[in-house]
């Protein structure tokens, strides 16, 4: 029953049950195949022994049949010779031979039935093993796909989408600040010439004011000198 119980595991269990029962379903499937192959070898050896026993039983039965026929022939020969006592003695051996014929026939029938049952089991086991081998690659592929899906799901589950988006937002804000600073520095750099022009204008205005002042002062002084000169002439 252990052999066919394992066959049932292979043929009836689905991949999810295997994942629940085994840490590594792929190894489990391969191990089941190995176990089934071992069981096939063991069962085949048992069948060989049963067949050998059957052949021995056949020979014993055939020998018992020959013995019975031989003693009957001797009994007939004794009767033909007029020796009834010898005929009776031969028939007594025939009775024993007939008992052997019956017992060996029963033994042969029993062994034959058992051998055929073992043969049917071995053939069924081989068929199930072939089927299991055919499904092995499919089960392993499904197991690998399940592992991949599980790993992806775990990866996605462990990822904090909100945190990732917050990081993007902070990076975007940082870049915007950098862009604003760059723009401001560009404006400052571009306006330096204008500032120099304004400073120059202010400086020129001051110079002109100073010039006007000096000219005014010098003009006033010159007028006073002329007035003084004219007064002396008079």
C-alpha cells in the first residue's frame, strides 16, 4: 500500500498542496520519482521471484502427474501379468501420487494467481511512474513560476510607494530650487553692466556739479577782480 500511496501523492496532489507540504517542491517531485523508480525495481524483483516459484510449482505438478500416470501404468502391467497384489501395491502409490497432483495443482493455482496480481501491480506502477515522469517537468515549471510570482509579490509588498513618491517630490523641489538659484544668479550677472552705468552716471553728475561749482566760484572771483581794477583807474 505504501507504493500506491506515493503514486496517489504524485497524481492527485496539486502544486499548491506540494508547496504547503514541502520546503522545496522541485526536490520533492524529484525525490518522488526516485522513490517510485526504487519501488519499481523492488517490485520487479519480487515479480521475478514469484515467477520462479511459479515455474517450480509447475514442475512439481508435472512431476506429480507423471508419477500418477507411471504407477497406473505399472498397475495395469501387474494385472496383465495376473499379479493382483503387485497391481494393488502400484495403485497405492498412485493414490499418493494423485494426492500430490491435487496439492501441487492447488499450490500452482495459488502461486499463479499471486504472480499475476504482482505482475498487474508492477505494470500499473510502471505506467504511473511513466505518467509521473511526464508530469515532472510541468510540476517543476509551475513550482518555479509560483516562486517567481511569490518573490515579485513580496518585492512589491515590501516597497513603500508613498515613500518613493515623497522622495521624488523632494528631489523635484530641490531641482526647482537649484533652477531658481541659477536663474537669479544669471539675472544678477546680466545686470552688472547696468549697475556700472548707473554708478557712472551718478559719478558724472557729481563731477559736473563740482565743475559748475568751481566755474561759478571762479567766475565770481574774476568779476570781483575786474571791479576792483576798474575802481583803481577812476
